[in-house]
C-alpha cells in the first residue's frame, strides 16, 4: 500500500494530460514538462526507507516537517488520543487491519484503505482494534 501525503500547493505541473481539452478554448491543456523535470530529484539514493519506531498504542513519528506531521500508530486494544493541542484537521488512514474510532460516544469504522478526516477542534478520541496499523496526519 502506498500513502501519498503532501502539503497543499497552488502549483500544478502537467506532464501528461490524456489529450484532454480545455472546456473554454477547445484546445489541449498546456503541459509543463520542462518545469516538472526541473523540480524532480533524479539523484539515486542508497535508501529511500524512513526509519521509525513501531511501538504499540502510541504515536511513532514518521515525518515532522514545517508542512505536516505524520505518525504511525500500531493499535492493539484501545488507544486514546488527545487532539486538543492540534490546531488543524487530523486525518487517520488505516493501512492494515481495521479499527473503530470513537468520538463523543459515536463509533466510526476504519478498514484497510479507508481514511477519516476529523475537523480542527476535536479533543479526545479513542481508536480500538485487535491489530490495526494507521497513519495519523495533521498540520
């Protein structure tokens, strides 16, 4: 499973567009191949893997950048998360197994491949699972 997590951007570099036409002009849309090639890092890295801890029932930091923070959660049993200090939305993506997210006595099911977006202002939630792995993302 591949999870693509990125910061918001007003920039789009169109490399290929399936010959789609602009509805206003009827012409194929502009491609940005040269700009995209300038932005791509073609250097071969010896390792692309991000090392991270896999401790149960706690957030394990994957990425902590100026644009977003990402944690790995290995859930066995109940994990309580206090989101009151996070001043943004929070996304939970189930990457293995299934879990139940509970907020204010309402249950929300998460199975592998599904995501849930929690708005800013959510405080205490619980995640309950026999054996799930989730990604937690916020600003």
